[in-house]
C-alpha cells in the first residue's frame, strides 16, 4: 500500500494553506480586529471556526464521499449540476479570482505608481495581464504544485508574516478600543459570519478535485488512508491560518486609523505604517501579492480540472488559459464592483455548503435511503437563504420584521431551523416509506 512521506505531508499541508490564504484572509480579519476592539479574541475565534474549522470539515466530508461529485449527487442530479457550477463560477472567474487579482494590484502595486497612472485604468489592465500570466505559468502543470507551493510560495509568505509578528511584539502598540457595531453584543457569531467572506469552506469543497487527482498520481487508493491524509492536510493548513488570523486581527485591533473605516485594506495599511513607517507599504504589498497569487493558482487549477472533466473537448491547459483571461477581464471592473456582489452571493451559497458538509460528515448515520433527508434539508435551507438574500438585496428589508421571528435569524443563522425541520421531514418520510415497503414484502 502506497503512502506519503512525512515531508510530502508537510509540503502538501503548506500547499493547501497557500491555496486558501488569499486577499480575503488578510482584509477581513484586519477589519474584524479593528471593529471588535476589546472583543477581538472572541470575534476571531468565531472567524476561525467558520473559516479554518469548516474548511477542515469540508475536506473530511469530501474524503468520506470519495469526490465532490458523489456528495452533491446524493441530493439530486439537477442539484449536482447547478450547485457545483454556482460554486465554481463564484469562487472562480466570477468573484474570488478577480477579487484577488484586483486586491493584489490595489495593495501591492498601485500605491507605488505615479498619480496619473493610479487614476487611469491602464495600470490595472497591464498588471492583470502580467499577474494572470504568472498564475497560468504556475497552474499549467498541476503535478508540480507541491514543489511550487510547498517549497517556494508558502515559505516566503510565512516568513513575511512571522517578520510582521516579531516587529509587532517588539514595539508598544496602542491599547484595544471599545467594540463597535454588532461586535459589542455578539462578537463570536459576527466573527463566524465574517468568516464567510474568505470563501474558504466552499473553496475546500472544490479543492477536493486537486487532491483526488493527487492521490491517483501517488496511487493511494485506500479510502481510510485518504481520509486520514486529508484531515492532516486540513489540520496543518488550519493551524497556519489560525496563527495568521490572530496576528492580523491583533494588528487591526491596535491600528490607529483616521476617519471612517469601511474595509480591512485601510486598516492593514495603517497597521503596517505603525510598524514599519513608509516601508510598511512595501511589506504589505509583498504579502498581498504572494497571498493573492497563491490563491489564484489554486483556484485556476481546481476550476480548470473541473471544467475539463465536464467539457473534455477543451483540454486542461486550454481551460486554464480561458479562465485566466475571463478572470483578468472581470478584475478590470474594479475592486468595489466585485466586492459589492460578494455578500448576497455568499449569503445564499454558504448556508447550503455548510449543510452539505454536515450531511456528508453524518452520512454513515443517516437513514439507509438518505436522498429524502438530503433533498428536504438542502431544499429548505436553500429556500430560506434565497428569501433572506432577496429581502436584503432587492426588497430593502421589507420582510425583516417577519423573518426576525425565526429563531437565530438576528444572529445570522435563521437557516438553521428550516434545515432541522427539513432533516426531520426527510427522516420521517424515509422511515415511513421503508415501513410501507416492508409491509408490502411481508404481504407478498
């Protein structure tokens, strides 16, 4: 039976960390820290649970199911077509990849350009062409990802973050401020909701295809061993993510920012200036560039493998080129336009993804005919999430008073109760159907 060496396990865990740690993993914990103030540690724990915690669980769920395709097919063939497509498009060329490309430009290059180029779209255009050319070079050979990630990109990124941490511990930073907004009353639940923005849980679902192909190339076919390895990879990356979040959230909590703050990039810029003066922009630019580059490589690789499997007329390399081109075009719409659509999309997709992960983990304990359980649970969660997103996005909150009567809705988890109701209905239906089938067999 083939096995991975400890060195390979470590490097693959590093690779997974780099694939998950992108722009959102920098700006969102920074904003969280700034807004949470005294409650930063409670808030960042909630953030870690919904980010690193759910990502680890997603890998285990995929390992137990065999593939992501097997998991979604347990719900319904139509769902197995629509939901993965929605995830791959949103976390791929439609949202996450362009967001990372735009942020890499905004934080890594734009501050150093002349004002005439900063105000012109030509700067972003040239940068995205270069950026996605580099992404394609890394992603064109999936078999070399372990070497390129684990031995190059991840160590560089971790060295920079450790450098920032050492600097932060060596100087006196301002004290923590009073918590603002919902971080004052519900810091853990608000931190949990903020973790959605990184997209790591749904990213972990689609990264499963990379590891499935990796296991095939290493000729590791034992299911128990696959689950064990994926859990270890997830724990390594989860530990590294958690350390980074504590550091970034603490920097955000101690950053002195003048005026109104509406995103974590402003907070991080202020924090880096406190630590390194004018050269802080260079350090931050390097961190953003490496983080965004790493996550884009992972997403392009995963999306290209997926789309080449469902449309094999185009090879993996051709899909990688196409996805890089589309992502570059969307990135040129600008960061503000990309971020504007992220919240409603993730508010719809994330509850369904979390429910799917939980059902995947509990699959062995579900009723024998488990499709009714999957259908009813996912169906009611998706329906409630759709109503909630429609209310906040298109109806300007006209249904908010009605939805507020749903338990946990004020904490952002109103979909949990519909999910439990769907689970109960599905279980009851399955049990009743099995009882009827048994009776028919006994009569026959």
